[in-house]
C-alpha cells in the first residue's frame, strides 16, 4: 500500500498506523523502493512491526530503473548523484517523526544507501534502534554521534567501503562481518547476493529487533 505523509512524501506501508505495534522506518538502496526492499518491508511486518518505506527519490525526475539491464548499477549511480543529501535526510527524518508520534517505539532499518542515510537520521532524530546494512555513506558520517542501540552488517570483501576504518568508529554498536561477502550481499540480484551471509545477517537482525524493539509477537 502507498500513501503520502504531510508535505507530500510518498511512502509504502505495511500494516496499519493505528495498530499497537512499534514502527520501523525502512530506507531504500540506491535502486529505490525495489521489489527487494518491498519484500524486506513485508518481512519486517511479519515480525510484528508497522513499517513504512519512503520514496527518497520523489523529488527527482527520471528515476525509473530496469533491473534486467547490465547497466543497472550505473543507472542507479546516476540517479543518486542528483540527490540532495540534506533534503533526503530531512524527508527521512519527517518519516521517522511520523512514526515517533505514534508513541509505540521506533526503529530504522536501512540497506546500502539507506544504511548510511539511516545512520544520519539516527544521529539527528534518535530512534530506539538502528539496523544498518553496509551503509555506503558511513565513511563520510563518522563524526556524527548515534546514541540509538545499533546493529551493523558488513561484508569482508566489500570494495566500496573500508570496513576496517569504519568499524572502530562505531562505538558500542553490535557489528557483524561476513567472510566472502561483498557490498549489497543481502540484495538477491546475482551480481551482489551471498545467500549464506544474507540468511545469517537476517537472523541476527530478527534477534536484535526482538531484544531491543520487542513486539507483541516477540
């Protein structure tokens, strides 16, 4: 289901805002709110959460992607290069504030681009928990202070991130690293996917959320 928050920000929604469930802000990869991200939204809702995923590219024109194209990554990089980061943070914070207003607890879960965006959002608007999968902008955000209870996943063969540099700057966060897994290893596209790392990371995400953002199903 898709709706709009005040100000016109479109969001995909799993569950009812009126439900007595904690809320999770799900933040997209550079590929947008793709079928994969929508599946993760459904997965999180199945765990007992009300979930929203904002269309962070909503202010841009020409953002349609062809997931079958061999130039998919280049296309997505072209889109994200046109994005105003500060406006993206503002939009994501607005979505988190919407969840906070429900008064039932909040979490942020982000993948790749969304993992970095989620870190920035958590630094300025303090959800209860943050789950970041290989946040692509983390290297530029480490001066920010995140007080939320946090979980980070990284692949040890990630060629986009210097994981050894990032991890020591994450403070008390729970961090897991996965051998033979590269960047975006949770994405099911063959160019990225590592099935073993994906499955283990998701089990750890489920456990982390159950411990730190419990639901009536927990």
